[in-house]
């Protein structure tokens, strides 16, 4: 009887001990230090990975091309585990690494969403890992226009008339960096429906449109909205007149008259002032849209052996034999 | 505007923002009259003088918000009008003759159309005969351009066009892309009217028209197409070359005297006046001056040869200005012609330049054309050209693997598969599995080649970590903290068990104790608490369990089924234990002969022995702890004399199995521990080591 009572007492003590000894706050915590997490997240978005590891052969990314891709999580996991393996020399260390790896992987999955948040000031997002996709561009458009805008969208609703951006939700970029003057790498947090590549908006540009055969035109724009006036499914334009005998001088006054003449819809009013003229000459940045096409369905990763058939599997086979 | 992130923004464009007063000296006179009675006297006028100033000959660079095309940029600007954005919204009208006559204009000038004078006295920055009155807030010198009347007629905006070239833009300040750091969001913009041509280099000059507005062309005629690229297209290239400004006599002070000594060409003696020019003519230009300057040096020789020396034709002051500038090799490379040579007899006009920059118009393809022409595809695919050599195209599999040449560890050259992190198809992520060496990730493909993608990634991670000492330090610290924390938990758990064992006098081996402790704790606490006290992960302790030796008497007594007291007494006194008949029951009852005839008589003894051995092996930790804490002894169905040795080996195997389990979760042999001792334990162990 006495034994039983003491046993209960001992158990009570043990529960007390357990509730304090196992407290993460006291024991240094299960989570990895922030510094380490940040470092590994940067690795996960391939920062510091030499370019040859990303594109092993030049033919995979020829000149003037854009190549979309999925990010292979197994590859990045291996990369991170390589980091963790540093200094793990004894069996005890390896047990430690093995014990921590699942938790750390989940932690990195969560932190990964914010890989670029510090740069863009976006709000922090948590949650399980998404499928990461992205693209590489190699083009003179990258070297000639530093600061190309990249946006990725996921379709959440139908497109409304007149607004191509309706029903689209902008997605987070995990990385957007020029790896070389002509090569741009973008990583997107999820699978986008549309990717937009937009001319950098270095201020506002003014100019004319170059039509077929080298003729220059100016599209008539509505001063109230800045949008092009369309008639019969085509932009209303005016040919650009030039000063006679001069090297490419736009005859501004004549152009203003030509625009007024072209304006049969009456968007301009009776006269054209400097402000309206500037608006007519405004050149919006060009935007190229990729996507909304049939993406190839996920395929079994059938190199030659099943993806899961690794040395671990071999171990099991050997043991059971 | 295209929508900025976060919704649409609006910009407002205004025709002009005129200042309430334009620059100049003003008299402010305050007069007061007292009505009614004249005898009250008069109040004298209060007169104050006010001077309104603003930039006149120079523009501080802080006043400029941006330029397009950017300074010194190359690009296909064929359809773009150059522009300059000024922070001060009223600037283009501050010295204007009227609202229709802003005093600033942006002109594009290309090679051979003007002479750029980077530093002239302000009085000579305007055309001869023009005199600007009023204060000069900008210091004694400024830059200027010298052009002919023909250039003004063909390149400068006309009187009618001038008002169109300036406007004011009001942008929302929160749109950083548009406001570009401006404080108030109001920006004055000056546009040029000239379209750049491909392959040409231009200097955009923001010039002051103050006092010279009447020089602008009036209602020039219009045509639909233009064909000219420069004003002096009809002038031959040799004439333009001849017109290049000589880098005159002051130059060699800055460049080349030290180098000249080594050159053979300058060895000959020459009159003092001529020596420098000749020296320059044969001097190889320094690399930093570049190609254009080299041309200029050569021209100097031509210049001398033809006898049209700078000193002879250029007025002294102007020559000095040019020399002073050109000698130090600053800036203007393209606007360095002497217009007197290109357009003899033309009237020359000068305009102050408040700001200027150069750009080059390159190529025909603009952003839209380039992006539209991009070849779209998936990374990890390579197309073989229908024609031409294909040896550059690598072997690519459907999965995105590429065949790469590699060198094996033994030095053999071979081909391996490689795939980077960027793949053409979605790939399923493998479940969590710890990896400790890169070789664990090597895979062999069906064709016998090795696949090294992930192994390379692992190795790369290792190398990247090792390249940064801070990373290594962070890893070590993290690991150390984990050990400390877990040790704390273990000590806590051990103290609990110690209490239990003291009270219940349980002499149990470590593994059994943990299992028992788990059972007990589960009766009071939830499983979470239990997990914290007794981690699921087996403790690995290389030291042998000493509990067996704690009480030898008990151990022996249990093993031989003898009374503990007898054994203890014997051990204490050094006497043999007394064997009672009961101990020897089978033998004494049946006799040895009978036992020899019928071996089955020994069966109870064997059973007893097996039980004892089983108990012993329990003490040497030969238990398997199943998940959930169930304590299961290894199956030892038959007693056997040789089994003791086997039990030892098995205990070790079990321990090792736990280690393996920790290293490779999931790779554990599981519950199917072979019932029999493995045939060749040392061999098995060595094999397992190899695979680790």
C-alpha cells in the first residue's frame, strides 16, 4: 500500500518535471535559429547556386528564348541537406540531423513564402509549400531594358469585358533577378495562369508608333481616360507630318491639326493644347502576356528507375532478402 | 496608365503653370492716401526692391528629375521623343516672353551639326549682338552650343511648335514609379520634336531661348516623309573630318610628354611652336581617350597640313575656350566640329545650354518586337534542328535529364545523367528522408548510367555551407543547443524513474525501464507529456549495462534457480552452495543411465534453462521495445548450450538495428526480427557498415 502511494507521488513529480523540462522556451527551442532559416530559404530559391547547375547545357536556353519550368523540390531538399551535413561527423550527429530534418523542412516550407517579402514589403504569408514554378529569359530585351516588370497571375474568376486584368489574382514572386545582363530568373510561388513581361516604366515616355513600311503614326487617345480611340475594330490614327527638308523633325502644329481632323468622335474638343498633345504622344509600356494555354500534364517522372527507388530502398531490399 | 499594383492611379497633365511673376528686378511701392482733409498731410511711399531669380545659364542637377532616353544609354529610340523632367513646375515659363513662348527648348543634335562649348563666359554664350540684361545668378561661365542658321531652321522647334513642347504633369506621390522621388508630385516636362535615327549618336541639349525667340523658324513647310538623317548630310565625310576641332597646342601638357620620349617619331627636333602638334600627330592615343579621340588626333595632322590652323581662323577667345575644354578631354566627342569648315560663311548663333546628355540610338527592334519574338518553351527540352549540325544539341530525356560527360572516381571517362532544379514537369516530392552523404542520392538509370542531379545538389550545399564560416558556426550552435536541451529532458526522465525504481525496488535494465516508465506515465499523463519525458527515439548508449553486475548474487541465483540467500551466503563466505535433493531432482530420481537412454527426460531441465537464459538476456537488454512501449523478449524457443554466445550477438544486433533505424527511418527491419541468430553476424555487420 505504501508503495502505491509513493508511486503516485513519484508520478506526480515526474509529470511536473516533464512539463518544465520539455518547455521549448527553456530548452532553446525546437525551431532553427532565424539566421539559419534565412540562409536556407535563400538557398531554396537557388541563391548562390552556380548557373551551370541550373542550366547544364547552353542549348537548353538558346538566345532569344524564354523557358518555363517547375522547381524540383527533391533537388532543393538535397541542397539543404548538404548544408546540414556539414560538421555531422559522428553517428550521434547524424541521428540528430535525421531527427531534425522533417521539422526543419516544414519550417523552411513555411518561411519560403516570404523569401522576397523584405524586398517588396509584402505581408507575410505562412502555410504549406506550394509548387514553385518560374522561368528563365535570355534576350536582348533583358539587357536593353533593365528593370523589366514581371507579374504572375492566377485566374480566380472570369474575365470581364474591357478589362484584361479582371478575374486574375497576382501571385507572389519568390525571386526575380538578373543572373547575367541578358538573363532573367523568376520564381513564382505556385502555378500561374498568366505571366506578364512588361517594359520597364522609366518615367513616362512620349513618341509615335511605327507602322508598316516605316510610316509613323499617332494613335488618337481619349484625354479623359488615356485609352486609345477605336473605330471599326481598329485604332484611330493620324499620320505624322514632318518639317520639309529637316532630319526627322515632327511638325507638331500640323500633327495637332491632323489629330483634330481624325477625331470625328469629338473626344478632343475644339483645340489641342500642350497637355492634350502630350497625352496623344504618350507611349504606354508594352506588356507581353504568356500563358492561358494548355500546360503539359504532370508526367510520371520516369527517367529509368522509379523516382523513389533510392539507396534507402536498396537497403530495405537487401535486408529482407 | 496601366494599372499599378494596388489599383489604378491617375496622372493629370496641365498645359502650363506660369509663375506669378517672371524673373527680374521689381519695385514694390506701397502708397497711402488720406482722404478728406488735405491738411492732414501725406504719407511718403514705401518703396522696396525685390529681385526674382531663377536658373538662367545653368541648371543644378538637383533640379532635374529624370531624362529620357537615359544619359549615355543605347537603345532603339527610333519612335521616342527625348524628354527632360524638371522638378520646378514653373521653370519653362519663368523667363518666358509670354505663355506661348516658354524660354526652354530641348533640341537633339547629332554629329556635325553644332559645336558644343562646355565652358564659356556667360556674355559669349549667346549669339553675338544679343545682350541679356539683368542679374546673372549662375556664375561667370556656362556651357553653350554654337549652331548655324540652317541648323536652327531644320532642328529647332518652330515658333508655333514651341508651346507644345512643354507641359506640367501632376502625379500621385505614392506611385514611386511615376513620382521618382519628387517631393510635391508636380513636374515640368520639356519634349524634343526630333525623332532619332538608328545608328546615330545624339546630344540632347536643354537650351535657353531667352532673348533669341525670334531666331526660331516661323511656320516651316510640312511634308509627309523625311529622308534626311542629319542637317549636313550633303557635306562629305572628309569635310566633316576636316572640320573636327584640333586638339590644340595646350594639349600635350596633359597627355603624352612622358611617353613621347620613347617614341621614335618624335626624336627629331622641331621648332617650339610646331613640336607639340607633330608630336600629337604621331602619338598613339591613350586607351582611355578612345577611338573617337584617336580620330581627332589624326585630324590635327590633316589640319596642319592643309594650313587651316585653328589660330588662323578661330577668334582668339573662342580658340582658348575650346582648347581649355578639349585639352582635358571632357565630354563632347560628337559636337566637336568647326561649322566654319562645314558651312562656310554661315551665320553662327549661340545658345546657353542648361543641361545636356548623350545617348545612342541603336538597332531597330524595340522591346515589344523582341519580347514577341521570344522562343517559348520548357526548360529541359532541346529541339534538334531539322538541318545543320546536331552535335551541339545534348541528349535530353523526357524528364529533363541531360547527358553530361563525367569522370568516374577511378578516372574513367563516362557519361552521366544530370538534372538541375529546373525541370519541365511537375515532380512529386519524396517523403521526408534524411540523407547524410551524397552517394545516398546517386541513382542508376536503366541504361546503366549514373544519375547525379541530386547528389550534385547535396555536394553543392555542403560546399556552399563550408565556404561561409558563419554558416558552419550557426549549424554547430544549433546542434549544440539541441543536445543540451535533450540531455536536460533525459536527466529529468531518469530522475523520475529513479524515484520509481527506488520505491518499487525494480531492478530493470535501461530499455525495460523506459518501457515500463512509459506505461506508468501513460496512466496519468497524456501521450504528449510522455513523449517529452521519454522520447520515442531510442537512446543510444555505447556503454554496457552495468545493472547486471550490481547484485551478482541475485543474478547468479536467478540464472541457476537457486535460493538467493544461499548464493549470497556462499559468495560471502567463499563456500560452495549446498545442493539439496530438490535441486537435482531429475537426476536423482531417474539416474544417469536412464537419462542416457531417454533424452526426453531432460526436457524439463532444458525448459528451465531456457527460461533462465531468457531472464538473463532480458537483463542484458535483449528486449525489443515495440512502438507504444510494449516489452517483447526475443523469441528463444529452444534452450541450447550455444545460445548464450548467440544472445550476446543478438543484443548487439538489436542495438545496432536501433542505430540504423535512427539513421534511416523507415529502413528498419521492423517487427520481423529474424527469430534465429543471423548466420554470420560479423559479415552482416560489415555489410551494413558499407551501406552507411
